[in-house]
């Protein structure tokens, strides 16, 4: 795997070879790279179902504008969003906290039948730091499926649909479990179960994938049907990350209903590395949930580079949604990408090319865009 040191050396070599790329499409240039991690995917583009949006951020005095560059972005062509769905779950949980005077980020709670006592702050930090599924599911029990879908739609983020929890039994039960909440006055409050509507089947291109799938150790030789799964396409992910980091570029009614304190907390949660949240760095290395630029290395991420993101990986699909900042070189951009790596066309068999194809592609894609931004910024 290409190391961070090798990459940094490559940047130093490039310092003398600036090209006039101001008006060029950096995404097109990146995908024409001769790097094996890029070339291997581009040469088999249909099999990998990649969708990418690179957003150039342009600042002039106090004004901010965006220029989006897309490759195969199609919100009507389905990919499984996996844990990227945790991003809007965290946002809607924060919004709901604003509606309840007796609750705040540090309020502690537990789910009926669960022995883990946590706080909203801890759950959101876990959700981003190591992509904790249980933390995500606890927040879903707090907000409810219909409320999450409604809030996200009202903020102008679409298309979007959350229909199930992650990695748990009875994941698609539309009724939430009660919460037991300990408020500031040390009184235990019970919440009522929230009943949501059962989701309708998604009617999208690519909703059935592959040639077979495993279910309860039995192989079914037919495409896997994703029509009842969550839906969070590249366009919606890009909209949400813009609204978190650049709220004033949207009208008040289209902004997230977060206090500035909550928004700053969310930004920090998306940025902080696992060890900064108390996790063992030898197990949860810096790029554990940071695919762009550093995903194919376990070395430390430079302190001057801040990656605010949420990744997802399941069913052979890798996705990253990130706002990337280099404080030293005054670089910033948004990058959203997804890739399918399932060579045997069988789903649910845990045989996917995450480490050999998917993560190397996303890491190198991030480096290609970064290097173009760096050269353009000199």
C-alpha cells in the first residue's frame, strides 16, 4: 500500500510542475490517472457502479459559492448507503433535542431491554469516530423513522429514505423501543414507542443487484433485492454536508435547525480521529473511517489536514462523504463517492474486494483531487 510518506514526497516533487488548471475539471483529470488503483476501476467501470461528486469551493471576501463536478451521479440509480445514513440520523437527533427543554447533549438514557447507559453526546461521537451501529440505532429509537424522513425532506435534502436500523435483529420494525431518560433533575422519564409507517418498495434503477445472495447459509441464485433498504444518494449526501459547513449559503428555511453550539459539536465529531475520542490507536488507526487520501494506510494523518466525514461499507459498497481541509496550504473541497466491489456477484457472503480495490481507489481519488487543488492554489 502506498504510504503517507510516499505521497508527501510525491507532492514535493510536483511543486515545480504547476499547470494552469483553474478552469479544468479536476474530477475528469483524476479519473484519467495512470495510478493502478484508479486505472483498475476505470477499466471496469460498469462493474463498480461508481458515482462521484467533487465540489470546488470558491471564496471571494465574505461570499462562498460552489461548483459541482459529477461522474455518473444519478439519484435514480441505487447504491446501498450503509453507515452514511448515520450522518442524517445524528443531525435529526440534534434537531429533536432543541424541541425538548429538559434534554441536552449530556442527558443520559438507555433503551428498554438494553443495559448500556449513554448520553446523546457519546452516541453521536461513537457514531462518527468508529461508525458504531448500536449508537446509531439508539438515536433512531429516540427520533423515529417517519420523523427522520420528514425532517430531512423539510431541510431540502432529497431524495432520502431511512427504513431500517443497522446490524441488529428486527432492524426494519417501524415501531421504536421506549427510552428511559435521566433528566437534569434526576427524574427518570419513559418515552412512548414511536410508530412509523411501513416503507414502500423503492422503484429505482439498479435496485436488484448481482447474480445471487446468501440467506441463513443458503445460496439463492437470483439478484439481491434492495428495494426495502435505506436510500441516501450522492446528491443528498452532498446537500447535507454543505448545509452543515456552509449554512449561510442557504435560505433560513432550508438551513438545519441547529444551534451554533450544536453545529460546532457536530463538526468536531465528524473531524476527530478515533484516538481523540478515547479509542485504542493501535486498533482504531487514524484512517479507520477516513477513506479519502489515507484509507489505504495505517500511518498517522498529518495534523494540518482535517477530514470531516462519514463513511459506509456493507454489501460490497464503499461510500465516503467528506469535507476536506488543509490548514497549512489553504485548501478545501467536498468529495462524495461510492464504489461497488463484488467480483463474484454474490451478496451477503462477506467476500468483497474492500482492501484490494475499493479503499485503494477512494484513497487515491482523494489524493488526485488534493494534488490538483494544491497545484492550483500555488
